[in-house]
C-alpha cells in the first residue's frame, strides 16, 4: 500500500544513498560492515523497495560519516514536477 | 532493545519536531489533520518514544510545510558530547 508519491520519496532516498555510498568508494558489503544494517537491506533501500526508519538511517549515516540529514538532501516534491 | 545512543537520536528528533510544530502554531490535533499520521503517534515521536519511518517523516514535513531534511536538523553525536 505505497502510493506513487511515497514510492517517489523512497526512490529519491535510494538514489541519494547510493550516490553517497559510491562517493565514499564503499561497496554494499563494506558499508554493511560499518553499521548495524544488513547488506540486503541496504540494497532494498537503494532501490526504493523498502521504507527505512530513523534509527536505520542514522546507522547508514554513521557508516557514510555524514550527518543523517544529508541522506535526505532531495526535494519532497520532485516526484510531482516531471 | 533501543540503545542509549538510539534513544538520544529519537529524543533529539522529537525535540526538533515539537519545536517546528510550535513555530508553526500547530497543536498536535491540528497537525494530525494536515497529514496521514495519528495524533497519538505524533505525540510518541515528539517524546522520543517511537522510531519513525521515512514515509511518516515525509508526511510530518508536508504538514509542517518544510523539507523532510529540516526535521533532521540536529547533530548525530550530540548525545555523546555531554
């Protein structure tokens, strides 16, 4: 029961996450070793297939050495503008 | 099974949420009317008693008319610095 808008938010978040991970030269596996999040879950977040909680987001931020808010560095209404 | 650090993140998020809500002169009840989040859940988020998902966070941002990342405008390690 995920709306198109919600799906858009998850996809934007996933792209942002993947872009940050790649900018740090981390593979999914290396990143999973740096935080309490499973490899398969990181993959699902990156493809927008899974909603994430604040505490998991904070774990990912720790692994990426960024502030949690940097993971939300996308505009909420971008999905409506195309 | 929430660690002290995790509890700290939820509490910081809750304070930020409450501060934004009050700055917009919204009561919990008015805010709940503006988004798909229950009154009681907003209250639990504000008191750091409940972990929040990205999609619920986006709903709250919509009600507050802010970008989702503004709700995470706190430092991840503040809980360790006191």
